[in-house]
């Protein structure tokens, strides 16, 4: 897993670092092209299937978390009266 790097216009580096920076609001999730991350992810998963099947689970968790964060930001915000607390939809870890 440590050798996998995401290659984007706004970020190049390990997927877990990208996730960390998004959670700390140092990289805007809306600037991340999830389709490109997914393409790179699928290429890497195919490689992992042959090299280390156990490493796929960690990789899947990080990729799924990134997709969840992006989808929450893209969904319409409910009116404040029906929202739980009107806070930012991104989870704070």
C-alpha cells in the first residue's frame, strides 16, 4: 500500500495522505476528480490481486471514505429547520 500514489493536478502522493489533508480541510474535496482517482484505484487493485490480496481491504476503506466525503459535499444541503444541526456535512474525525 505504501507504494501507491495518486496522481492529480492538485495533489500527488499517497492516498492516505490525501484523505488526511481533506479531513483537515487543507485540500478541498470538490477539487478532487473522483473518476480519475477511481481509474487509478482500479489499476492498482488489479495489481494487488496478484501481489497481495490482503492489502486490498485497507485500500478499499480509504477509497470508499474519499467517495463518501465527496458525495456528501455534492448532495443538496437540507433546509436548516430539517437539518440536525446545520453543520458542514463532512464528518470530523
